[in-house]
């Protein structure tokens, strides 16, 4: 082996080196390269599958993005059998949790409210008391009376719209706008003193997007799908 060959052999054995102004890269064993690629791919796949795949919420559904998006934020959960049960009725506390968790509001304590039915066992648990307290302190929810919130009572569609509108207004959502002049939507003649204007604002600001309103009774109980869709559309108002 002549002098030039010996110099090149030593340089290659030492790894990256500058030879004639160029960097000579060390050769990696093929098996090590393949193992590294497999590991990287596994990490990437793991990161994209952080949201649970509910068996009854396939990608083709209109509410798929809302439900999986909220699941990634920890705002919704499914059941032990792997389902979400989107057509089941929602309860008041779970919609409040969707809004509070999606907005990343700090949890409160039920003692911050006057409601006596949040923690009947005396335990200061995050659900429902912590979430309801957070929304109450933020001015997003009110009770059925000064002492009753009814966390496990059915959530009506008008209640969901009003809570979402209050959240957008109180938290100053960037893309939430006043009712436009000439509004001619579904709730034009909905004159309920508590929910009428909120229903119009919800529709005008696309909080009801991806919900079929053709035969929609605003006073009927909201489904888990509808609750999740409204909460997810609320997130969109913040840009």
C-alpha cells in the first residue's frame, strides 16, 4: 500500500474528515440505517395516532374532524367498548367540559360557585365541578337556579348555542362577529328572550356548521355529535 492509499485508509477509519477541502462521510452499516428508518417511521406513526379511533365515528362522517380533534385536546372521551356514541344525548356537564378543555381554561373549584349539586360526595373532583366552576367564573354558564346546575341533566340545543356564544364573547374570539344586517337564517323569528339572539349569532358565526338544520328543533336535546361539533366550531372562531 503506497503513502496515498495509507492516508485515505486512516482517514476513512477515523470517520468524517476534511480531505482536499471536502468532507468524507463515514459509511453506516446497511442494517443500522434500516433500523433507524424503521424506528423513525414508528415514532411518526405514533404521533399521528394520538387521538383515539372511535369505531362508530369513521372518517366519512361530518363530525369526524370535530370529535377526533376534541379527543386530541382531551375534551371528549369514548366508552370502554371503543365507541363514542355520537347519537346519544349529551349532558350539560360534558358540553361544559368540551368548551373548557378546548379553550384550555384553568380548572376551578366548585366552591367558587353557589351550586350545591356539583360534588354531592364532598369530593372536589375535576368533573364535573372543576369544569363547571371554570366556565362559571369565566361567565360562560349559569345554573338552572342560584343553587342548581344540573350537571347530568340533558343538554338542549339552545343551551349549547348560548354557552358557545357566551364563550366566544367572553373570551373575545377573533373571528366572532356581531349579527350581520339583513340576517335571514333559520332563527330569524326565534324570539326567545334568553336564547333567540344567541341562536342567530351561533348560526351567523358558523357555530352550527356541519349540522343539518333542515328539521332541527332548537329545544330538543343535543346529541353528543352536535355538542362536539358546536364546541369544535367554537375553537375555529379563535383562529
